[in-house]
């Protein structure tokens, strides 16, 4: 799933062009998050307990990696780290629900 721009930022003629491209990017990002979530849900079948689901060490190292990637791309790594922390906490909560339902 890739974002296909109609125009580069420099080719935009007005705010409508800018907003159209931003909306397309956001839609692609959200579709990718949904795909990521499918993998998260599938992962619960490989986990033995709630601690495996929460995977604190993996969570922490993943956040640091996302921060590093963001910094390398000229973004504020702390902001991206927080964004991912919130997103992944939500995914973990949902995965825990799925894991707990599997137990019943």
C-alpha cells in the first residue's frame, strides 16, 4: 500500500491541492495502521500469557527505534515516540482482549 501523489508539494497551486494531498497521505497512513493492527491481532495466537502480550522490553525498544527513525527523517522524535506509544498501547489493549477471549 503506497501513497501515490497527484502533485509534489512544489507543484500544488493552492490550499485545495495541499489539503487533497494531505488527506490522501493521512488515508494511506490510517490504512497502514489498520494493516499493522491485523498483524498485532494475529500475534496473540503465539503468546502464552498477558506478559507476552504486553512485551514491555519490546515496547520500549520499538518506541526508541521509531524515535530514531523520526529524528533521521528530520521529525521531532519525541513527538513520534509519543504518537506510537499511544497507538501501540491501544493495540496492546485490543490484543489483550483478543488474548483473553482465546482463553475462554
